[in-house]
């Protein structure tokens, strides 16, 4: 009975471990998944695929947060912003995180089994990237690149589910999304740069050094150009051009926010990317 009550009392800690109170991560993973669903289906995705992939996004993002905190449990305890996380604070034990990760993995497998069999092998590298990413921060100068690949892997899975070839639009979307993820996670890392330097964690914010804002601008420009190229190739309606213009405006706003590299402003720039993804998706809704 005591263990039963403890489990109930620990629910808020498990939710915090999965970042349920911070949906921005799920949204940033969801938007490119929805882009791919609309593009691969020529604007008419099946409700079944939309629900399965959307739920898969939530589950895999939660699993990614759990394994990230497990990997960083000793580091997080030394950083003001993260020392209150369940594993760092001792509210949960590492074994609790591993059990939760396995449960989330099993749920992901159930969702995967609802998709065509040809999609199943593609879940292996997707899962591998999710697991490997947190540990890359120890020795790889640009762990954001690994995160970019992980956040982009729903795109090939969506294409395979629709039995659609990896055409030029696919590659443009995949590369552009990877660039977008590297860009917004660099903004996020800029807000943590001092802490990361102190504890020895690597990031593109550190690697880019004084060129960080310029590199972000280049990546943002590449994303806008990619959207315009997709619009031309797919002969999307002019309504999508409005989305491209709004995205360009949001990117300029982000540049203004990060201009002084202030911690809170960089974090706000990162959060603003939730709107970027939404604007592109809303543009696709009426573009076909």
C-alpha cells in the first residue's frame, strides 16, 4: 500500500522528467512531422497517420527527455537552472528513469506496429539517435547536429509510410529541418553557454564562438530559401508565400533578440521557433 501511495505522489516528478510542463520540445518535433505528412500526401494525409505520428512525437520526445536527464543526472546537479530536475534533486532514482524509458519505448513500439511494416526498420536509427544524443555532448563539438538528425527522422518515416520516393523535396525538407534544429538549439545553448563552459559540456554556441549570431543568420536564410524552393517545385499556392514572409520576419525578430547574447533573450528566441513551425504548417494547409 505504501508503495502504491508513493507511486501516486511521484507522478508529478515523472511528468517533470518527461517535460510535460514544457511542451515546446514536443511542438518543435511535431511541426516537421506534420509538414512531411502534408507534403507526402499532397495535402491530404489520412487521419490515422496524423494521430499515430503525432502520438509518436509526444512519446519519443518524452523518452528523449528521460534518457537526457539520466545521462546528465550528475551534471544537472551543478547547474542552477537544472538542479531541481527529478534525478538531479534526488526526487527520483536513476533506475526509475530507466524503467520509465523502457515503458515509453514499449508504447512507441505499439504505435510503430500500427504503421505499415516497411516503416519498422526506420525506427531503429531514430531510436539510436534519441539514445546517443545526450552522450554526444561529452566529446562532440556540435551535438546539435545529432539532435537535428533525430528531430528530422520522422520525415523519412512519413515518406516511407506513404510509399513515396525520397525525391528532391524530401531532401530539401530534411536538410532544411536539420539546419533549423541546429539553429534554434544553438540559441538555446547560447542561454546556457556560461554553465556549459563551467562544467565542460560542448555545444555549437561554444564552437561557433563570436560567429554564433552570423552562423544562425546563415542557417535561417537557408531555411527560408528551402521553403521557397519547395514552394516552386510543388507549385504551391501563393498563400504559402505569406508563410515564408512571416517566417522571415520571425527570424529577423530572433536576430534582434540575440543581438546582445543575453541569456533570457536567447531563450526567448529559442521559444519563438514554436511559431515558425506552426506558420509553415498553416501555410501548407491551404497551399495544395
